[in-house]
C-alpha cells in the first residue's frame, strides 16, 4: 500500500473541472458528498442501520471477553463494560463519519480484548491494562503521522498477516467454546467435551443451537445473522427460564436471563478514566514492550486491509488503494485505541461488518454517523443487553472466529516457506493461549526457513530485528537466570 492518500475534495472539485456545483443541494449532501458518490440520504441511513445490526453483538461479546479477573483478583462490572463499549464505539464511529467521511464503523476489537484478558490482566490491574491500550493507540497514531506505517506493513509478509488473523480467530473461538461450557479442562486430557466427556445442562445445548442457527442464517446471506441469532437464543433462554426448565445456577453467570426493573437506565460510566501508567516494576520493561507490540499487532495490521477492502467495495478506492480520507481513517482507527482505553472498554478498530452497510448502498460518512447514533442510543438500554446469557453470546465468538479463518484462502499452502510459518502462527496461539507466542513462532520460523533456502536477503532488517526480540522473548527465563535477575 502507498503512503499517499487522497483527501476528500471540495464541492467544486466533486462537480468536476469546469462544472458548476448543482444548485439545491443540502448542506448534508455537500458535507458528505452524497450525490457525488452516487448515493442518497435514504441509502446512507439504511446502510448505517444495517452496519449497526451486523456489529451490535460487540455490546455483548466485549464484556464477556473482559469479564475475567486481573492480577489483583478484581473484575470489571458488566454494566460499566457495556456502557464503555457502547460509548467508545459511538464516539469513534461518529468521528469516522464526520471527520473521515467514509462508511466505516468502529468498536472494541475482539483481538485486542483477547490480548487484554488473556495476557495483560493476569500480570497487571485492569486500570494498568487500559493504560496499555492508550499506549498502543498513541503508537499507532505516531506510525500513521510519521509514515512508518507503510514500512512496517511492507516488512511483514502478507501470508503472516493472514496467519495472525487466522490464529486470533481460533483463539477467539476457543474462548467461546470454553465460556459456553462446551469445552472444559479435562482430568486426564488437557481439554474435554463438557465437564466429563459429554455436554451437561440446557444452557450448553442452547449455545450449540444458537451457533447452528447463526451459521444457517449466514449461509443464506441474511444481514444481521449474528444479532438475529443472539436475540433468538436469548428469547428461547427467557422462555425456558420462565417455564422453570432450567435451574438458574446452571447458567455460566449464575443468574437467570430475566429483566429486573425497567429496560431503560442511565449509563454507568464507573470505568471511565480508570487508567494507570505506572506500577509495572514487577512485570518488567521487556514484558511491557512485548505487550504493547502485541496490542499493535492485534489492533493495527488488519485495519489497513479492512479500510481499503471496504473502501474498494464502496467504489471509493482507486487501483492503487487510495481513497478519500485514508490517512484520516487510519489516524482515527489508531485514536480508537486510546479512546477505548480511557473509556474502559478496550481498543477500538474498524469492523469488517462495515461492508454490510456498503452492500446496502452506503458510500459516505453519513452512514457511520447513523451507526454511531445507534450505539449512543444503546447507552440507555444496558439492562436489556445484560440479560443475554453468556452461553448465547459465546456462540457469536465462535462464529467470528470462523469468519477470521476465511483468510486461509489467501495463503499459498504449496509453498513450505509460507505454509509452515502460517501454520505455526495459527496453532500456537490457541494451544498456548497467547497471541504473542503465535506471532513469535511465525516470525522466527519464517526467518529460519528463508535463511535455510538461501534467501536471507529477502527477509529485511525489520524482520531480523523482530526475530531477535522474539528469540529473547522465548528465552527470557533462562536469560534472566544467567544474568541473575529474579
């Protein structure tokens, strides 16, 4: 991808050289270039609503992923997490609409949340983890401003980028299977089906049914399949609960899926501003650096491809991948990391589900404004979101994982120099429950195989540098013993 971008043109430029701007256009049309891009206000509104329907599941899944304990044994409140997730998604998506002027919606990146819950929180407090989010967002913004983005994007082989996405997909799917109760830690085996080799209880069966329903709806290309599946599963859960079929204690959350009080409530901003940038002495500078780098990997490398991919589908990008507001869109995506950290809801990133709105005709930032307003409205409906059972929401995690695995079609599996690093990247992530370990295995094996083929010059200085860092990462314990560091 080129660093050069094409910024949104003025109304006169939109009309073409020597062409007078048509009279009677509203300020909305002029600001978002609706007519120029061959769209209408109605299409933009429809596209914005469709995008929201396609990605509203994040209001359920992000709190689910971030529901674990930190190093101090503390957890983030569910209502506070839902508010933080909705607020950050609304703010960043509105910024993308008004400033970027492209039909791209943002929300908490599940890959970023996965890193925070599995790798950061076990070593730090949640406020410190959110501080890491702010740091990675600032790093991404600096990369965009300085132009280093292009160098980094070009340095990492495309196949490894696909491998990272696929590995995160399997990682997220594993989280879904585990939190639903479909997979348990075995006594004689690392994992097992259910608690004792078989599924136990209605809730896990509801998970399986919801999962199949979403897959069936996706196979029929139904817009909003994930959201429809979640709503259906929740309704079935509520019916079974009201009929007394399921003991409330069987639910993973320990509470029955029922509404207590009003469906409308004021937002819970208890997590807002709970960010810390110190107290990392016990963790060590090396670990902090690796965490920030992993968050950058999880939150940045997919953004470029997603933005260009959706922009191309919207017929906004040219043959060289240049599109109106590209640099602004990338900068806002980076700012989403910092905004999500301050809000307490994890780093925000552009969602591929934005393509569903484009499919409905969205071509401008007005669609993003509509999506952002819907997320803002959700701030006042936290009680409705909170009744969704963990088992039902977990089904959507598995579905998202399967969608991320579709990147496999871009990998040349006949080329061992490509296939082996990708394979190691994909399998090491879920098997070690560490995204960093998967990326490290992929980078090291890629450099090793290329060197063995006599193609060391093709690797590049940046990949060599990463290899050294990751080798130290894997050998950190014996190195610390050798240096006498405890």
